[in-house]
C-alpha cells in the first residue's frame, strides 16, 4: 500500500480536531498501575506500604521494605461491558482479554558495616501495563443528522480546485497530492466531493461554497467502533532504608504506547430530494510512541503502627506517531449507481509530542502487627497541565488553551485493608477517581471496589483478586459535523492471579 506524508501544519485543523486532541490527552495521560493481585485487591492504596512491586510503582521507596530478594508474575482476564446509546438506539457489547500484565524482581542488599545507619540497598526492575485500549461496540439508531454534515463542514471555505483531481489523476494520486499539498481537511472534502455527497454551488475552480446531495430528513445509521492496544512502562528502581524508619526511592520509567482505532458508519435514507441514499464510511487510525518519566518517594515509619508515604511523579514526555487510512462509498437508488472512493493510501503524519501531567500522592497506613493493616492514598493530578507540541507555536497555543479551558484537577481516593489469619490473607478496597474534565458529562468519575485472597506457602505466595469499576463517557462520532456523540456506560470486571517468590 502506498504511503503519503502530510506536513505538520495540516495535522490538526483548528476548527475540527480539538475533540480528537482532548480524547488523545486523556487516553495517553490517564493510565494507572494494573499491578499484582494483592495490590489490586486493596484498590492500589499502597503509597505508605511496601514489599510489593506494584506498590513500588506508586511509591519508589516501597522497595526498601522488602526483607529479601523477590520476584513476581501477574496475569489477568478482563471483561469489558459497554451499554451504548446513540440517537434513539441502544446496544450492549462485551469483550474479554487475557494478558500477562506484570513481571518483575527486586534484589535486596543488606548492610555489612554494623556501624552504618543505612540498612538496605535495593535494586528493582519490572514491567507493568498501565492501560488497556481494547473496546468494541456497535449501535443502530434513527437520527435527523447525516454524515454529510462532516464533509460539508470540512469543504465549505475551500476552493473546488484544491479538492479536485487534476486531469489524468487517479483517486489514489489525487488523494495523496491533495494531502501533501493542502492537508487532512482538504482530503475529507475530496472524499465528499468525489463520492457525490457534496455539490459545489458553482463548477468554477475558485468556488468555496457547497451543498449536500443528501436531503434533510430521517437517517438510519449503524456505527461500529473497535479499539485495540495498550500502554505500559518498564521501570528501574533504586531504594534505600535509613535506620529502619525512613525509606527513600527513585524510579526511572520508559513508557510505550500502541493504539489502533477502527470506525465504520453505515447510513441510509429515503428522503425526498436525496440523490445519495446510502453511505459507507470507514476510518482507521494507528498510533504508537514512547516516552520517559521519573518518580521520587519516601516512606516514614512514624510509630510501630503508623506509616506515612509521599511520592512525586514527573510529567511523562511522549513522542507519538500516527497513520490513518480511509474508505468511502455511496449509492444512488434512483439511478442504481454506486460510487467508491478508495484511495488505498496510508497517511503518515509527522511526529508530535505530548506532555502528560505529573501527580503527587500522599498516603497513610496503620499496620496492626501480624493481624493486618489498613491504608489510604490521596492522589492529585492537574490535567490542565497537559501540553501538545506540534512544532508550530500558533497551533500549540490554540490547542493547549483549549485543553486548559476543558480540563481540571482530578483527585483520586483509595482505601484498602488486609486481614491475616495464619497462612491466609483476606483483602478488600474501594477507589474513586475524579473526571479530568470540567464538564463531567463528557467523561465521568470512575468508581470501583475490589476483593482478594492470598495464601502463603512459606517462601512463595499465591494471590487472587477481583476488581469491578464503572465509568460513563460521551464519545463524538467525528471531530466535525453534527452527528453528535454516543453515550457509553463502561463496566470492567477484572480477575487477577499473582505468584510471588522470595529469591
């Protein structure tokens, strides 16, 4: 398949790409540690605890609590259920994913100099998945909004000569040349014009006004959405323990992003005056990238029972790349004539940068000897600090001001407990993560509960956990036009099993 490069000034169109940018900012900036079964069962409230590699991912100082070298392996099965509404239509979908989402080891080096107050030096390395992008749903509805609005909004104001094929050019050649010369918006207008959805007011090449060959009325639509991929990080940790009361730690994290989104819209109408009665519009987007972040943390033993933890996560600096493909076909019932616009082109967009916000975590825990413990974490993350860099100052300012206008501080609250009875451990937790949006109807708060059980074999442990979370969100079908949005109520059930061994 032929590939085509579109230059940065056209990567983001100021009047139609903000929704996509905001969606990307949340998708790549809101991942959280998936973790061990013990970690999940206690809702991730591990900022003042240690001796768990997922806890080290929250507070790097937690590695210094290990008494001996330690290895862990965690796998999970996740069921994602979506209740979707669009127009007058509703649908339910479910998908299942099995994954080995965490593996790591910590190596403990105890002091040899009895006169030193530094008790331990710990090196840890681990991999953890931070987000799962696998989502699938399909919804049918009857609405008064046509996909023609998408093509009209992109086309109006553009000269006909800048969205038309030159004499002798094929669809593939024209789509590639228009993208390279004028950008993504002109490509969308080109699709609409060559599929006969758009009708120019004048055939003059300098015409900038367009109408639609799809008449107003009712439209039967089916929208299919599929996303795949995940994000994760590889971490290297250094931790120290001073005088058994103070632990310090540092994590250096290497992040990766792998995301694919496929959407397909089928639309049909029998409206009087329509010369286009059927539309099939497919879009595919692939994004990958990598980045870097660091974390600093401390855990202080205030008394025999109380622990205080504090950690700072730096922003994550990501470099991202995107590719897209498109397909459009239409049909005229009266003339039994179909039109296919299949460019067979992969648009390769220039690299851009995304800085996701940092966060701070404050934690308290109370350990009741060998009986059990209770722990609480508070996390503060300001999503208004998210920033894109498209290597274009004017565009950066406009997009980032929009982010500042829409995003706000998201607080998170986690509480978890563990009760120990001989070789068994019984666990539970609750978490609430606030929406990063000022308007919570776009992306609601997340709430969830967790339960777990552990059994110690002496030198090894087997842990299991069940986590259930729920969140509602609104997702625009397209970044321009008036098709509106789907309302999605997402429930995730996660079952995790972990095996840990003292090395």
